[in-house]
């Protein structure tokens, strides 16, 4: 019989994309107020993996990822996603989003994104939010899965997440 126990806390990663890079500062400030000091910031990455969002958000779009110093309980992912959804609604113009955010948690073994969209590989959590197993860490690096979003297959994002994972493992040792 397995004995249930709390998993280790995870590293919060909030990815987002936008057309207007000037929106980074106010958006990041709201995230800082909610989740504490920012830890690691990726460089800007052109979001040219799909044209799906261009009708709503315009083009060109740019992606950035932020992590936070404070580790989070893994079961908080739903609350984090609901909060970032609220933020997206604050940054709307004429009913169209100006920012699309993708919160996720990074642990020793995996990277999981939160989403409101169901699909065959996604596990329902609560409050309309699903967990999307996006990447697994095996053989010394993050490995994509058949359903991994194209931007999370990008070498720059994978490299960034491996850097975040190293920092996360050091954070666990210190705690």
C-alpha cells in the first residue's frame, strides 16, 4: 500500500505572451504582488509558433517567462491559474486580450501547465482547471511529449527551464 504524503513544493513559472512589450512592467508587478519577488527572467522569445492568437492579440507576439523565489505547494496551481485569468481580464481592450498567461509548476521530474481546456492527456483538478503534463525530465534534460505545445519545444525555452530546474534543486537543498 502506498502511503500518501505531501509532495515537495514546486517552482512557479509564469509564461506569457503579448504584442506590446511595455506591458511587461505592470503585468510583472501584479505577479510580484501576488507571488513575491521574481527570481529568474527569460529573454524575449518571438512567439511565431502559431498564428492562432493573432486575430485576437495582433502580431508580432513575444513570449517571456518569469519564476519566483518562493516555492509553492503543488496543489496551488488551480488558484494561480484562476488569478492569472483575472489578470488577463484586467488587460483587455474591446473584449480582446492583450496578454495571454500560462502559469505552471516545475518540479524535479516534470513541468506542468494549468489550462482551462480539456483534452485526452489532461487531468481535471478543480474549478474548471486541468493539469497539462507538458515536459518530463529524464536522461538529463527536459523531454517533450506528443502534445507539448510547439513553443515549449523551443530550444531557448527548454534551456531556460533547465536553468530554472537547477536553481529549484538548489532552493530545495537550502530549505
